[in-house]
C-alpha cells in the first residue's frame, strides 16, 4: 500500500529546543568556573576578566563547532544517499541538477559549512586568548601585544599548534562548501580529523610523566568525542529536515520514513565504538594526570573528572536505551520498509499516533543527550584551564635520557629486556584491539553463513598483530628511543616481519566477503574498500616498481635527512615513522605474496627479481652502516648518557641487525613467492587438462593441424 503523508507523520525536535540544550554547556561552564576560581584575578599577572572567561567559552564553542562540522561530513559521506530516486536512476543521471539532490544530504552539507565557519572563528579566538593568558596581557591593539602575538604563533609550540588548527579549519570549510560527492566529503572529513593532532599535542598531556601515553590517549579521546558528540548534535539539527522529508518523499525515493531508521542504526554503530574509545582513553589520560584516588575528591581537577565520568555513564545508559529499545520500536512502528520481528504477513501497520509518539520519544532523548554532552564539554573547557594534580614540569635532577626522551633510563639493553620491558602506546593498542576484534567477528559472520575461511589465515593475522603490539609497546619501542640498535630492531620488525603475517591474513578479501552490500546509494565500509582498491592512487602505490622503490629508497631518505631526528624528538614524527614503515612493508609484501585484490599484479618471475634486488640493496646499506665512522644523529644518541657501550659501536651493531633482520624475512618472502609460483602453475596445468578433457583436446588437435598445413605448404 502506498504510504500517505499522514501515515509518514513524525515528530521533530524544534531548533530552539536544540539551541537550549546546547546552552546547557554554557551554564555548566559558568558554574564550574565560579567553583574553581576562574573569576579571580591572577596574583602575578592577570590577563583580565575577558580573557579569563573568554578562553574557556571559546574552547567550548570551538569543540562543539569542530565536532559538528566533522561529523556532518562523515554522515554525508557514509550514511545518506546523495540523490533522491531509485538507485538505477541516480546512476544513469550523473549530470542531474541540484534539484535531485537528497534534501537531508543537502542539509548535512549546510550544517557542516555553517559549523566550519564557527569553527574557524572560535579557533582564532582560542589562539588570541591563549596568548593573552600565557603572556598575562589583557586584550589590546597595542603594538607590544601584536608583536608578542606574532612571535607566539611563529616560534612558540602552542601558538604554532593553534595556527595549524585555524588553517585546517579554513581548508575544511572551503572544501565542504565546494565538494558535493561522497568521496570528496570523506577525504574532507579526514582533513578535519587531522586538526585533532595539534590540539592533543598542546594540552596538559603534552608534558610530564608518560608523554606518549598521555598524548595518544588524549588524541583517541578527542576522536571519540568528535564522532559521538558531533554526530548527536548533527542529528538534533537534522530533525526538522527529516520530518519534512518524511512527508514529501516516498520510500522508493529513499525518503525520511526509511532513512530515519537507517541513519540511526548507522550512527548507533559509530557511537558505540566512539563511546568505548572515550571511556578507555579517558581512564588512561586521567591515570596520567591524577596520581591517587584521593585526588579525585580533594582537587578541583579531580572533582571535574568525577563529574565527567558520571555524565558519561548516564550517556552510556541513554545510548543503550536507544539501541535496544527506541530503534527497534521505530522499526515496529513501520517507519522503515521492513516489518518488525515476529510480525506475520498481512499484518496492518501501526497507527500514525504510535509512530508520532515513538519519534517524539526519540528526539526528546536525543535533546537530553545533547544537553548532557554540552555540559560535559563545558566542564572540559574549564578543565583545560585547571592545573592537574601531577605537575607537568621535569624534575630538577632529570638525567639526559629523561630530558631527551621524556622517560627515565631503562635497564641496560639485553636480549631478555626486549621481551620483558613494556611501555604501552595506547594509540596502537586501540588500533590493534580493533583490528583483532573485527577480524574474528567477520570470520564468525562468514561461518554463520556457512562460508569457510582458512583458520591459518586468522592465526597469521593475529600473530602479525601480536608482533605489531610488541614492536610498538614492548622492548623494541623502549630501546628504540635510546639506542640505534634498538631503533633498528623496531624498524626492521615493522617493515619486514609484521607485514608478512598481516598480508597472509588477507584482511581485504575477508572484509569484502563479510561486510554487507549497500543498495541505497550510500558508501559503507565495503564500498569504500572497493573504491580504494580500484582508485588511481592504489594503482600507483601498488605498482611493483613504485612499491619496491618506496620500500628501499625511503630508508636512505629517512636516515640521511632530518626526518630521523624529527622522528626521535617529536611524538608525532615517531608516529608517522611507524605508520610509514608499516605501510611500505605491507604494500611490498602484498605485491609479492598477497592474495588480496590489487589493480594489477606482476608475474611471478618479476616478483622474484624485485625481491632479489631489494635484498641486495639492504645488504649494501647494512654494510655501509657497519663500516661508517660518522655517528648518525649524534646530538641524540651521543648525548643519551647510558654508558653501556660507545654510540658508534652501537650503530655498527644496528647495521648487523639490519642485515640479519632484513635478509631472514626476505628469504621467507622468497620461499612463499616460489611456493605460490609453483602452486599457480600447477593450478593452471590442471585447468588446461580439464579443458582438454572437456573438449577432447580440440585445441591441441587444431594446433597439430596448423603445423601439418604449414609443413604441406613448405613441401609444395
């Protein structure tokens, strides 16, 4: 039966109620500021009441605007079809005008654009007010203020970080206003997420004990908050448009009645992952900033943490109610096209009043969540202006290792210490845990559909993740910052050992088999994977010559340029180094022995030649390190002060380790490549034999007849 406008009637949260829910954060910010003494003037230098109150207020607006802008772009890229009408019509009419653009998709882009403008203005305000706070100068147009501000944004780390945020926000706003395709919006959202990196680098977590854990946990915390909070605010702002769409578009046009349930289910999955990330990273970051349980109740910083923890627990309960109660009731009220579980064929739809009541309950709960979330962000804005119980400064008796790396000198380097010493890098712990859980879940989904998946692939994948966990959080990571030989163990394991086992696990093939195919014109995970595999960028980086040149050439570029020093000195540089070497090793192994789909795959003989050339290059580079008389990064390794062995001897040991740890995995790659070569040849011979049996050797007979005819012509 065709759905009428009355039957599609839903309740929508008015925008004034959404604005009121967002204002709850400002009220909470004011109360928290009064309780923590934010209104009191400083004893030594005071930037003025405007700066004291303006900075946390600007931070509050900045966090909300950034989260809303980025989440709107994410939802537009993965959750909403860009055009109305059946999918076949959308595919055939790529040149349709803007009138065929889906109204909810257009509204998401409008929200993202407006939020991005607010984001830029708020980031500028935070940058100026941060300088006013650090310099102790009230806002003014004096030349001294302008000169100091210019020096702040060009030479001081905090100023440079916020200038970077302003530039990223401006670029994001420009792109989100101009780009209309889901692919372009996806990359624009990734650009927006990059703004979280400098924010994480300059918070309270940027110094003090366990610098890497604090920065990584804060970065994960911000990522979860952006997806969770920003997505919820975006849904609240979308409510009126969803109600209008439900009345104007039919289910055949991917309209509101069908899209509301779909949009909620897709956001619910993202929110669940974001909630787990926020909770875990928040606990880790609090452990770094608070040294005892008593400090949670005896310090201003600790009390605000307790408020955040309590509010997060309430939000988790409300989110669980959404997922387990409200969304199923939406399906039961026939807001979507599917029948509710247990409904018999021929059953009549629920009355319009039931649908109206269900949607009103949904949006009311969302408004309550927005109010609580905005209050939490208000508390966080004041928390950023409150000194944590654990001081950020280095102790006065810090040794050279502590000054350079931020950590105390570990025990003397030995083989046993490489496997017993641990220092968690929580960013990589989160990535590894996610990949392991996803792989096992996908494999179980295939088994539930009676599709087999080799167990040894799963074993190889999990072993590769275990190696990655050790190299990022174990002894290799600890000594990699102290000695050149320890760094070389980390480097070669990242680029030569872990990728082999990860590639054998064939994660892309598993994803393409396990992930559902979307038929509503949106791009889910499976569609994005297919797009990336067949993109021009994938064709370039997976070309055998490019992959081998990147794998081998990046070693010279890294060690004989300032990049090595940046990776040692800065946490972000170290993170980018880890990602680069892991990806180059993975792509190289994928080209040689991978079974996952690639735009093009070289023949077996070319794979073996590439591997032999790479092995020779590694050997020559290792010999160069073993015979060198100049110390690489002497300012770092020469001043570490451990006294275990001369730094130059350690560099020679690093060259030996590079040779051994590079050639042994390369030999394993060669064995696997040769086995696959033989296996593929055997498989091809069997195929030819089956074809010959089926056709009675017709191809061979035709070939023999051709030879006889050629011989006959020569005799004539």
